[in-house]
C-alpha cells in the first residue's frame, strides 16, 4: 500500500470484467480516527479524512454548544501522528462530562456523533429574508460538484460548502458528511467568516442532526444533491429553514419555505 497524498492512497486491485481480469492501482480515500480532547477530557473519537483537523474539532465543539466563539478558545493543538486534537477553553465546562452519557450514534457515514439536548429542540426560528434564484442554485451545485479533487479521484468522500447567492465562500470534504459540515463551520469560526444570510451545500443526506447543525449557525438555506429524511424536513419547516434536495441536472425538490426560491434574477 503506497501513500500518494495526504488524503488518498494507491492500492493494488484486481479488476474483473465478464471476459477478463487485470491488475492495476486504484485510488482510495484515506480514513483515520481522530480523538478530540476537550479541556483535558477525552470527549469523542471521529472517523475522518486526515485534513483540516483543527477545523473539524472546533466545528464539532461549536455544533455541540461547547464553544460559542473564537474568543472561547484558549489554545488548541493538533497531533496528526497520534490522531489527537486538544482544545482548551478559557472557562471549564461541566457539559462535556454530562454529554458523554447522552451520546447518539447518528445515521452518518464515518460514524458521526451527536449529543442531543433540550436546547436543540428549543432553537429559535431562523430569521432571514434572503432569496435565491433557480439558475443560481444550479450554478452553485455545478461548481460544487467539480470542486472536490478527492471525490473525483476516489468517489469516497462527502463535500460541504458555505455560499452566498452566487459563489462558494468556504469548501471542505471528508469521508463523513457530518465532518465535512463541521469543517466548514470550524473554518468560519476561526477566520471570523459570517454565516448570516448564507447557503450551505452538502453532497449528503439531510437528516435531523445535519439540520440542527445548520440551525445553530442561523443559516436559512440548505441544498443537497441527495435526499432529506422526514425528521430533517419537519425540523426545517419548524425552524424556518428552506430545504432543497435532489438538486441534479436542471431539477430540484423544495421541501420547506419555498418563498425563498425565485425562478429568475
């Protein structure tokens, strides 16, 4: 097994057809366990792509309500060799130990982890009057699908992006759809990139925990080339979020709050 890049490896395979077989090298996505240590307490181990682990850890902690802003973070350290990210905040929290007993293994590939709480159910509605045209949605998805070199090489990762009405602002990818979204939010937090009146694109299924991550960033639109779940749709409707799925070719399904979608500029 020969490593060719940080995110991929070349692996020898036997490729078979109905009439013949041949030996060749195939490019596959790399996978690594990443343990997040929060205020000296081992919190969770995620299965992830070995890239932008700082964004992954910070985005995950934000999604779980343990980090509210960049100013909360006292320091963090990434040890790629050991697969450990250590994050220390300016103030200790007891919530991390409480959450350890409420872990839910989510429906995500890469064994996404989520910690539901009453606060998740009581999120305020997203207030945004942003609108976006159908041509712009299709243009964003087209650019999004051609952005990931790792996916084109392996077919083995998910992508996520933060966009304005016309362009991709932040992009990342990971073997797990949850991780890809946490990575873009971690970058936004560390670089002071606003998520107000923005759009999130994802290659993966929009389930309830994905929708909650979006709602916590007060984002009014989420767009996927894949499907939503019934609970994802219900939460989007309740929280005032426009949810689009099956955005492929020149078609799309608008599941909630379709008033934000216009047919032209």
